[in-house]
C-alpha cells in the first residue's frame, strides 16, 4: 500500500473502530460529484418533459419523464456504492436548467449533448479509478459505461425519428403515441 493510500485508510479510523475503506479519496470525490451531476440530469430531463407536456406532445413528455427516473436511480446507485464503502456523501445544490426551446428538436439536441458530457464524466472517474488500481470501482463503473452507450444511442435515435417524422403532423402524432408506451425499468445493476 502506498503512503497516500495508507494515510487515506488511517484517516478513516473512527473512535477505535477500524473501517476498511478501499476507495481512494480522489475517486470518492469524483463519485460524490457525479451523484450531483446525475441529479442535475434528472432535473434537466424533467424540464424537457414539462416542455413537451405543455406543447401537447405527451409521448415525448413521457419519454423524458422515464429518463428522469433513470437519472435519479443512477445517482442513488452511486450514493449507495459510496455508503457501502464507508464514504461520506455531500449533496450540493442542483442548478436550474438554463435551456430555452424554440423547436421540438431543441430538447433532443440538448439531451444528446448532455449525454455525451455525462459519458465524459463517467470515463474520467473510470480513468481515476484505473490510475489507483481501484478494480472494484472500475467494475462498478462498467455498468455505467455500457449504460452511457445506450443513453447516447437512444438520444441519437430520437433525433433521427423526429427528423424523419416530425414535419408531418400525422407521423409526429404516431411517433408521439409510440413514445407514450415507454415504461420505466429499474436498473439492472445490483450492489
């Protein structure tokens, strides 16, 4: 064990009770920050959902409402992982979404951009865990790496469908109805 890791473990002794902690401080901090980023994602998608409901596109509203649940659960999975490893959680304020929408496509484009940003954050945490040989955290993050690939693909597919069908009212109506059928499926990751 290197000096930094030894100090990290030693600093976590509480009132004579030894707590075995495997997480590097920098990895723990990145995961904690990501909890807040995931909660912001949920908040952003709730804003998208509200926009579509207000515009009468309940299917798109539903699609993003399901996204809200997924992002919230991503945050909770990370939170539980940190708790399972004896880490302290710090919840920061969630910023207000600052996007404005002029077309139905705007939230979809913002969503894809946001998912690419989240992917970069997950990759950054993975790289930090790899740097300190934190294989358990890397294994935990494997699910998120795969999930982000799915999130980006879903966002791209939604944009493609809107491009194909969005200019025809009947086709947009059918697409909106298709999106109404999306239901929430809890994450498959088990801690």
